[in-house]
C-alpha cells in the first residue's frame, strides 16, 4: 500500500499530505527507502508541519538511504520554522560520522 499512500503526497489538502508523509514513516525502512525521494521533495513544502514530518520520516531511513538526502535535510537547518530545524538536527545526527562531516 506504500505506493497508494505515496500518491496522496500530492493531495490538495495539506493535512492529507502531512498524514501521507507520517504514514510512509511507519513503513519498514527498506520499503520507506523506495519513497525517499518523494518524501524529500516535501522538504520544500509551504507548510512547516509537512516539512517537519518529511524531515522526521527521512530520519527513519537506513543510514545509507538517509545519506542520499543528507544535503536536502541539511538545507532545512536554515528553515524559518524552529521545529523543522530541530527535527533536522536530530535526523542528521542519525548519519554515520563520515556522511555527517560532508554536511
């Protein structure tokens, strides 16, 4: 059902988009990795709650998959929303030292 949930990332309602990001975060890490790029795209969403949910969901990826989105997550350290920035720090802390050093 992951693909069906991922399709709702484009829903017109921001609460549906946020719920979709959060639901994808409940998938097993390997299944979530298949949707990592779609979740990462929500890091630029206009709503801070959606951006925060995206950062937190990316933090549930296996380290190697998370590293692929490390630069995008690092960019959210400059987000206007303090909760997005806090989630970004926590998510980046899950990266291996060598991947973290690149950001």
